[in-house]
C-alpha cells in the first residue's frame, strides 16, 4: 500500500524531470531559464591534450585519431560562430550541449567519439564552473552516459529538442 504523503514527496523530488519528459512527449521542450552568459573559450589544442591524456589511447592505436584533418577544430569553431554580431549559441549551456551533440553525431574520430565527446563536454562545463555545485557533480556518471547515448541514437531532425533536453 502507498504511503500517500511519503510517496508524493518522493515523486515531487523528481518533478522537474517528469515535467521535462512531458514536455518532450509534447515537443515543447524550451531552453532553461537563468543560463550562464560568460563563457570560457575552448581551444582545439587543449581538446587534443585532453584526448592524449585519456587512458583509452593506450588500448587502441586509433583512439582519438581524427577521420579528417580539422574535423574537431571545425566543431569547436562552430559553437563559437556568430551572425550579425550575435552568437549562434550565446550561453555556456548551449555551447556545451551543442559541442556534445556535434562530436557525437559528426563522428570526427575513427575510435572514441562518444567517450571524447563526453570528456570534452564535462571539461567545458568544469572550465565554466558549472560541473560542480556545493562540491557535488551536477552531471552524474549515469546521466552523462544516458545523454551521450541519447544523442548518439537520436535522429538528425531531433537535434534542437535533444540539445534542449541536454541543457
């Protein structure tokens, strides 16, 4: 038997997630409020250094090798693009979500796209002081895996809604 008050409080703890699922079902996912405007400028070189430091490289001779020269740099540059003086992705969260999406979906590496995408995503969030709040992760390990796989399995026409879910 359900303990109405106790069970209601448990469900209430997840109300934001349940509302996001409902909005997704109705294709009404919007950008969150209070997004961070100032952003750390990510560079290609530091991403290459991050990839080189990952332990997966020792078990694979092709891990982190770009399929074509400049593929990763093009993705990084794309999240900083602007038109008529307006950033295409003006907030940290938009840049981070699109960075994750583009690396996962554009598949710029021979091996390791999802691991690299997730690593660059959390690195970028950390550099922008959004990865930890009160000493705790804002993105759990299982959430990182879930959103990375969600993006990998999504259809290209779902890009905008997937990015908003990640934000």
